């Protein structure tokens, strides 16, 4: 009669080891917004197409960092495009992205905002809210001293490494 130990040895190849972070947080990463102080006072602000391209660049970089990390999966917001268009800019709506993210199946809603004072001084902010409660879970900001792709990417990578992806200390 085989022993329990023998049974476990036979079963071992079929056991699946699940890493501790196997449960991923589903994130809805919304298009980032911008405020260009150089356009203040204009009846119809003319945003720089390069800045608009960079907004997409840093949002895409954040998504890539989340996916690479493995703790997050990024939900597709394509079906919510019309709702997103109506609700934006998100820095002015105090959490209106949360129901959109929840509808998309996300655990967190992530928005970003660039405050462009000048071509030499910008601020990048990233905000995350829990879709169950609407409560802020993460808020962070980084100064960007220059207006190039690499500097914007450096800002989002810095926030990812040092603020977004840092576990809260145990209480």
C-alpha cells in the first residue's frame, strides 16, 4: 500500500505554485490631462501637439510599467471612449472617472495631469482611486525641468519607482 509520502511525490509535478502577488490589481489608466499656463486668457487655447503626444507617451509608459511589474493588469477603456470624452478633464471632476473605471471592471482608476508653467517648468501628477469606495489611494507629483520626451518619461518612471509602486508601511 503506498504511503502518503509516496502519494505526495507522485502529485508534486501537478502542484502549481502561485506567487504571493498572483492576484493582480485591475487598473483603468485614463488619458492624461494638461493645463498650459501659457494659454491662460486665450478664448480658445491652442495646445501644443507635441505636448498632447507626450501626454499619450507618459500614459502608455505607465501602462507598460504596470504590466511589466506583474502586480497590475490594465483594463481596456475603448468601450468607454464616449464617457471618457464627456467626463474629461479629470483633474476638475473630483472622481468622476471612478464609475467609468468600475464599469470597465477595474479595481483602481488612475488619472494623470501635467501642469505646464513654461517649457522649462512642468509638474506631472498621478492619482489613483479605489473603484469600490471612490477614495484616493495614491497621489503623487514630480517636477519636470524641461519639455522633452525623455524628461517626461523620466518623470513618470520616477513616480512609478518611488511613489506608485511603493508598498505602504505596515501599521
